[in-house]
């Protein structure tokens, strides 16, 4: 028996290599995670005396997930983990697997920031998150002041080098960290890459903030400045009681429509695409995050032309009883 291909020491779920084993006999294959056996199967070789175990990353994905970050820093203990692979009850390999449900061009050895972009626009008062593996146990923060001067600070992070951290990277927090009143832009550097934020201090009549979990199940945010509208609707059962028509089982099904407003960077279309196709999305109503379900979307992008069309999408509340909480 010879293993001709196995998962690399570090892998993303969606791009994880298949196991290829040359053998002329039936083999047993097992996967351990967290000290527990989560898969135990037998494989019979094909006509070429080969066993190929496909889409192993999709199986590992079922054991991983990301969390929202509600503080200044959060350790994503469940977004990556070490999986052990056994062939005929003998350990063959260990692999640190990082959650991803879409394929990525990033290297799992040094993925940098776990986001689809490395540059975005931020606004004062809008929460921002940066997730990735620490660089030398921390995160390097570089800020460009409005007069062009630069200030730097190293932010210490808990956990080890193989532990994903989510950092509060909001404009206000970074200004406080660097001890300045305003910034033109700032950059947070992690192991293998960085995220740059360009500050937009334009006063807008409306700002609606949405947060979502991206393809790595890490939290990110986007801000709509083009307004929010609602089309009221409801579902109910009508019956007669004592000769009077009554509504029973009333369910409010209002549909909200949000417009992105001006889009400054072409790279932000990837963020909007991730938001519109995210499994978990929430909207900030001024005091709390409310889960929503996106029902319709209008996203048009020209890949070879610098035409920045606005994005529009509709959503409803995941919990119908929360329809009166947006004002």
C-alpha cells in the first residue's frame, strides 16, 4: 500500500486535496477530530488498484464554524482545527483545516486576512472586523493621518499562531488605539497579508449597517447609504366567530429593500456578492443586531470596465415578530 496524495499540513475545506492510495486490498479509513472518531469507513480499490477519497474537505467543513465578534477581540476556536487521518488503524497524517465553503486562491500556510478583499471603505461609527492568524503573536496597526504622517502600534492577541482571531477594526477603535482624532486610512497586518481601510467621513442622511459571515465564516460588515424602504404585507387565516370576521394566525411578512449608495472601490463588489449569498446576515437597528433573510438581489458588475453600478437587495426578518423593531 502506497499513499500517492494526501491532504497538506494546512488546508482550506473547499480546496483540500483528495486522498489517493495505491492498494490491492480493502482498507479502513478513519478521521479523528478533537480526540473523537468522526468517520470510520472501508474502501475497496478500483480496477486500477487505487482508492480515491474525494471531497474530504466538505466533510471537515461540517465540524467547523465561525462566531460573531461582540468585543474588541475574539478567538475563533471552532473555525479551524487539526484533523487526524488513519489508514488501517495507523495514523497517516495531520492537517490543520480552515473553514471555507467556496474555493479560494489564498495559501493556507499564510492566508493573511480571511476576507475576499484586502481593501475597503469604512465610515465613522460603522463596526469593522478583521480575521486571521496572528503575526508574531499580534497584529500590526498602521494609520495615515489627515496630514499624511504615519503612526504605528502593535496589538497583542491571545491564542497561538494556529488560532484564528477576529479583531474589532472599527474607525473609532483604531483612532483611540493610535491616540489620534481622525485618520485618512489605516491598515491591519496579520500573518501573510493585511486589510486596508479608507475612511469616508462624508455625512449621509441614512446609513444602514449589515453584518454577515463570509466564505470563511468570519464576520464582515457593509454599509448602505442609499436608503431603506419597506413594502408591508402579512399572512393570516380568516374565520367567522359569532357572525364577525376575525383574523387568526397573523404573520407579518414585510419586505425591506436596501440600496448600497455610492460604491467607491471595484473590489467591494466581491463583498456585496458575499453578503447577498451569505448564510447568516444581520441588520443593525440602532440598538441590536436582527437576523434577516435576503430574498431578492440586483447586482450587476462589468469586469473589464470601470462602471460602478449600485447594488440593491430585498430582505425579510428571520423572526417575523421583529418587524416592528426597524425605524
